[in-house]
């Protein structure tokens, strides 16, 4: 098992190299570059534009640019953002972006599981009953409504229907403005929760439907197995059969999705973060994409790729951990 | 001993307090804004009181705190409030007015501009501001090729040289020009930077630092206590993607006629809101005090205005910039094709026919919800040189403003006269030779531009012109513009008060003269006259004379139809009535974007 994990970890290196080359090529295939908008500024001369092209190294051939980038990365220098003039990862993680990305990803994951697993169990144990259809419907509603639209509607309801402004409560962002430069306090913590719950609802409901259906399907499969019938014939209550025996096995496949869902949570909530005004790494990356800030795009791609690969390794590890039948060489 | 320590501590505390309080009295050389003074553009404004916090929003985060290396309004909105220059553009009229300089003179030959600086004025950390700071800002930052400076190009004189800045004494400097060049006054509004804080980062002053170090100075990760400015505010707090807090500069030299030091508001709290729908919701929720609204917001905001005590200001003043279609007069040159089409596009009669097919009233009503004006020329409407304003030498009458009325019948007859008729009976007009004429019209993914193009496509097709509209990526569109490919491109350009800032666009060899790059090699009479007028307008400090030259310039370009202008949205905004003087916001005070609010002249009415 240890050997397998080490081998998987080492495989990441050539994978990341290939990802970086493909990503760099795709960036260069995009029309224009970071200076395209500057070219449309009547007050900038050709000479200044040329100086900037040389300063950013945009006049070098594609492979030369990639080689210089790779050489610097291998020395730990991921470059400087064209936009902010700060190092790439400082730009991506500036301030509290990484902290909030992790907080939102983790809390959303926990809350999604807290709600999705019981709903999935309920749905499986009440198969085809009206209540099963109702919970399934709401699960899919969360999945089918576009996140940005849901976020806007939620805020609209808070402002226009519930008039939260009259109660001194704000919408979007992390805090009401009166707390921006105030020290940490209980009131400030409560205000954080007030601003974060729409994020959890929007992102969480989008992720819940898949998990509900997975839990439901897995439990239905498990409940039809012979050992469950044996347990029932031995006189165990349905509650014990379901929760002590069936759920424990049915939840195994879902555990592996934990690792796979991590990268999605980190970078999948970009539009929601933009609409709800939350500082996240994904949002910084999105800005870099819009402006074709190449060093940040490449640095961000490496970061998210690494997250994905680590997520896959975690998924494999968890699967082996919960299911003793699975062993890797 | 204990008593001595306590006394020393008290003295120290009082000293700090004294430093933080600013000037002991209004400096003799203070800049007095004529608030409420009859006969000035500020006469309708009210005197205010100090205190309170103004809450505004911005759509993007700043990308640094260094004004000279900033290239975007999301940054300059803040840096403009931290730093000011020798001169400024008046918030209302757009005319060049003194700012940190208290006066300036121009020599009789027009080649030497002498600036007299305000004495006794300090940076926000209490250090006196002198001519050394001006020399540092100009010679060592603006003109320094190591610095990725956004204002250097504006300093270039027609012969390619730069003005020579020299110090006469601690409070007097001169700029010597090689040729008379009036636009240099606008360019000399570059922001002053503190030499005592920043000289160490300039390689030519401190060889120990690598060249280009200044470009990475005052980035977002700089401790905010390092920021020093001479503007009304200083940034004191920044939470990424959340907020920027600015507090008053205790040494700002602006005052009102009653002797009250500006700004009135103690703080400006800017919430970063990336989505404009969310900005509007926050405004309705009372979280932000001012909102630069869109036409579609008006029917939502108007009904609640009285109940929530805010005002919705709808003006008829167009925003800066131009929106146009460009009929490519160099089509086919890159690949040696389309000679007949090129000849047709170069015929001004054909372009006039297309101009008569532009239904600008429908565009304004349907696309801008009635909140826009038609454009006819290259100079932004808020500019004092716009043929029609009365700041310099004007107004000219409506008859002098050239326009092409929407007249499909006239357009069709012009096309017929050119031989652009349906030769093969397929319902579409053809080239004079009988070959098919198909026009591709492109724009980028912008809802307003797409709407304009759809209207134009319908009108072109209605008279038999086979026009196909397609949305393309912005970068691809810019590539078409510079590569002289494509038939018709719909885009826009930013604008300003100084017509000469459009030289790159309208002079025959300009890098953005995209409608006919070949004019550089083969200029016609109109091209030559436009080049001449740009120089004449720049080579005089007589503003009335300059206005005359630019009037002819605008008429020629309106006739030439190189860029055929469409419509520009008008400026509107909303504000809570507790914000005093907010009603005076205008697009003219948007050199740094965002709402056009004169932040330093607004005040909290609830404190009265």
C-alpha cells in the first residue's frame, strides 16, 4: 500500500509537466494577449506597447517562453503577475483568499454530507413513496438551477421580500461594512455566518442532488443483498438492519467521492463567489483568465491540477481504508 | 523619576496628536473650492460639515497603489484620491485648473510654463512638499524608461522630445517646450509622488536596486502605513475582494470658503462588488450611498425613491468615449483581394449611404431605454472642445453639427447612383461589376453592441444589402481591426477632454487609424487637413482659437465617415439624499471612474 502511494505521488510529476505544456499551448492559441486591451487605448504609443511586449517576454517564440517559464518553476520561481506585479501565488492567495477557499470548501462539504446522506437514506427506505419523490425533486432543483441565478434570486428575496436592510443586515460579501475594520467579536462572527449561509445553500444544493442519488442507489443495492435478508430473518429491527449493517456498506462508494469532490469545491464555486462577493482563489484565477495574465494562469493551473491529483490519491486511499477487500500493489 | 516619565509620555502623546491633526490653521496657499460662490460652476453646492462615512462600491479590486504604473480605473479610483498633480481637470467643466500648483504662467513665446507651488503644504506623513518632489515625480518616474508609466506618452511633444523640467527654487519649477503644445497642460496633471518614500526604489537614484524595481513598489502587499499622498484621502485598510477603506488626509490642502478643511467625509468605504445586479441590491438595501445605475435599473429604483429617501438623477449628458462602426477601407490589401469592394468602401458616397441607414433614435430608445444621445463626431460630448459646449469659445449652433439623418430612401437612391443594385435578381445588391456584395459585420460579446448590430443588420438588409452579423471574441475582433480584415467592425474607444489625445486614431499615420492604415502612405486632402488641424489646435494656448480648429476637425471627421459614430449612453446615477452635494456628480469627474462623484466635496447631511 505504501509503495503504491509513493508510486502514485511520483506519477504526479510527469503528469503535471504534460498538463503545463498543454495548458501553455492553449493559452498561446487564444487570440490576443495581456496587452490587447492596451492596444485599444488611443493614448498609448506603439513604442510603449513594444516596450511592454519585451518586458513581459511576449515577443519570444512559444517554446522559448515555455522553457523560460519551466526553468524558473523548477527553481521555485513561478513568475510575477503582469497585472499586480506580485509573485503569482501571492496574487492568487493574496489576503485571506486561500483561507476562505478552504473554509467554504470544507464547510460546504460537511453540510452537504450532513443533509444529503440522511435524505438519501430516507429516500431509499421510502422508495417510490410520495415523500421519496418530494425530496428527490428538491435535490434536483438545487442541481438544475444555475448557481449565479439562484444566488441572485436569494439576495433579491432577502432585500425586496424580507427587507433585511431595515434590520441593519447586508447581503453579499463577507461582512456588513460596519464590521470591516472592527476587531473580532461575537457579533462579527454572527455576521460572518449571516453572509456565508447563502453560499452554503447555493453551492451545497448544487452538490447535494448527486450525493442523494448515489446514497439512495447504493443503499437500495445493499438492502437487496442476501446478508441483509439474513439479518432481518434473525429478528433484527429494520432500524438496526438499515443503519448498523446496510448503511455502513452502502456508504463505501460515497467515501471515495470525497477526494474527487475536493477540487470541484475549490474551483467550482467561481461564479457563486463572484455573485456573492466572496474572496476565493477561483475568483482570482477567473480574473487572470479574463485579462490573460499568463503567469497567474499557469500558476493557477498547476495548483488546481495538483489539487485534482491529490484528490484522486485521497479517493484511492479512502477506498482501501474503508473496504478491506481492496488492496493495491 | 516616575513623574518625569509620565510627563515625557504625555509630551510624546501630545506631539503625536499634533502630527495627526494636520495644519494648525488654514494654510495661506490652500486650494479653496468656491462652494456656493455665485458665478462659479460650484454655486449650487452647499457648505458641509466634517464627519461620517461615505459608502460606495467598485466593480473590481485595485491592482496596486502605485498611480504611475496603474493601467486600470479600478486602481486609479483610489490612487487618484491619494495623489494629485500640479493641475487637474475641473470636476464640472473639464477645463484645466490649478491643483497643487497655485498658479502658472506661459511665456510670450509659449515655450516656457512656470508653475508656482503652494507653500507650507505637506504630505500625509507631515513631510513638506517641495519642487524636489515635482522633479522626482517627473524626471525620475514619468520620464524614466525603467518605469512602466502610464502617463509618459502624454508628455511627448510633436517632435518626439519631452518638456524639460527645471527647478527655480523650492516652490517654483519651469517646463520648457521645444514647440508650443497646448495639450501638455492636460498631461502635466500627472500625480506627484513623495521622493522621500520612493526614491530608494528608482534604479537611477539608487543603483543598489535592479532596474524596474519601481514597477513592483506600492503593490497590494505593501503595508498601508507606507502609503503617503497629497490627495484628500489615504488608503488605510484593504480586504481583498471585500473592501477598501480610505480615511482623510490630515494635510490635504483643499478647503471650502468657510475655512473648513476638506474632505468633509472622514472615511470613504468602498465595497468591492463584482456583479452590478448585486450593487443595485446593495443600494436598495441601504448598504451603499451612491450607485451608478444602468437604464434597466431606473424603473426598479424610481418607485422606491421617495419611501427610501434617495434620488435618481437622469441627465442628458453623454458619457466619455465613442461607439462606432468602421467600414474597412483597406479590405483585401493584406491578401491582395477584394479590389472592387475596397474601391466601393473608399467611396465616401457609399459610406454616406450606410450612415443614412443608421437609425440612432431606435438605438437610443430600444437599446439604451431612451437614455442616450446620438454621436456625430470624434470628441466626447463632455469635453470642453466638443462642438456644442460653451466652455471654450462655443457654442456652435445646431446647424454646424453635421449629421446624417436616418433616411433609407435616400440611402437606397445613393446606392443606386453608385451602381450598387441587384444585378442578378436574387434580392441582394451587388457590386457595380455585378459580382455579389456580402458584408460581414462583427462585434464582441457586449449586449449593447450586439443590439446595435442587430438593428443595423435589419436596416441594411431592408434596402437590399446582404449584411451578416456575427459575435466574435474581443481579442479576435481587435486582431481584425489591426489586421485590416473584415468588412464592418463595431467597437468603441475611450475618450477624454483633450481632442489631441485622439491623435493615434485620427492622424493619417496613427496606430489606431484602423479604417485606412494605407492613408499613412497615400493621404488624401481630408487626411492632410485633419493632420494639420490636430497640430494647429495643439500649437496654441489661445483656447478660442483651439476651439475653432477642433470644430473644423470634428466637422471633417463627421463628413469623412472613417469611423461612423452611433450612440453613447447618458450619465445617470442615484444617491441617498443624506449625501450632500451628490447631485453635482458628472461624467467629467470620472478620470478615475465610478459614479462621477466629487468625493471630497460631499458631506453627511445628517450631521448638520
